[in-house]
């Protein structure tokens, strides 16, 4: 994963998936036919199985965005939420930096973060932010999620506009399923989409469904699949 920050916007994304997306815009026409063989070839050589989830914080507008690019496309936005971090007074070395430790409840989960003022920016991975220094390491109290810094480099420009251009291109494609809502509505729909097989099939017009094992024996499709969203579902209660 890569975290871009230009002083106004933080953008958290998988750089390989973004490259594949950018190449697919060149490789295929809107009718789905191959339009650029070179771009198509480069796209197929990139590794698959990566995440298309993306997180954006626009500090100039005071808004946060989440994008999920799967078979369908989901995006949601909400006003910027200020984390209430409380430092513990402890310090540890993480990823080559001397870090201070803080804790806080943010978007429905108890987080512990390690941040360094050696890099004086108030951002971090995903939608984590608000510490007086770069968040180098973070984990939730249930040990479901964690983020760790692997390296820092200066890049010529953010890739955010490239990602937004891809989304706009897919939105104009008649075959794309695009859902844009408030964060609460989008997260509720996306979680149902990931868990409820019948709901997934309904959105995509799939009637019935089954799988086969390696011997060709029919296996009934499961009704539900496991999925835990990063924003706790309890966070939305009463909001």
C-alpha cells in the first residue's frame, strides 16, 4: 500500500492496482474490446490478487472518502472526524523512527498508534490521522487490523487524480454498477454486498448459482461470506 500526501490531501491505495486500472483505461474501449495491445500486455504482466480499496482525506474540504472498486463500485463520503488521541507518555522505535504512543477511539474501534515528529505531518494509513507527526504503526484493540510503515520516499506528484479519472471512466460505462452515498449508507450497502451472496447475485442479475469441486461434484453456493469492515458497524448506531 502507498500513502500519498501533498499537504492538502492524503490518498491511501495499492500502487499496483492503480497501475492496472490506468492501463485498463488505455487497453479497452467502452464496448470492452482491446483497443491498445501494448497497454493490455503491460496490464496482464502485473500481479493480481491485490486490493482496490482506497481512502482519501481532503483537508481543504473537511471531508473523508472511501472507495471500493470490486465487481461493483462503491464510494462514500462523510465530514472529517477528528480523532481524540491521548498520549501514554511511552516511546518506542518503530520502522527506524523514535515514536510516541497514543490511544483513542476512532470510527468505532479502539486504536493504538505510534507516531513520529521526525516527519511532521498529521496523516497516516487509511483514514487514520490527527497525531502531531506521521503515524508509523497502528493496530486496533481486537488485533483485527494493523498498519506498519515500510519506507518513505518523495514522489513527483500524487496519483489521486489518476485514480479519480479511472473512476469517472468506469462510471460512464453503461455496464458498470456504481453506488455513491453517504459513508454510512455506502458502508452498510458494501458490507451487505460482501457478506450476503444472494444480495450480490441480485445486484448483478445472477440467478441461482453453484460451484463444483475438483471431481465435478456440485457444491451449493454459501449463503453468507465472512467480512469485517474497518469502520465498526456499531459506529453507525444512532448516527
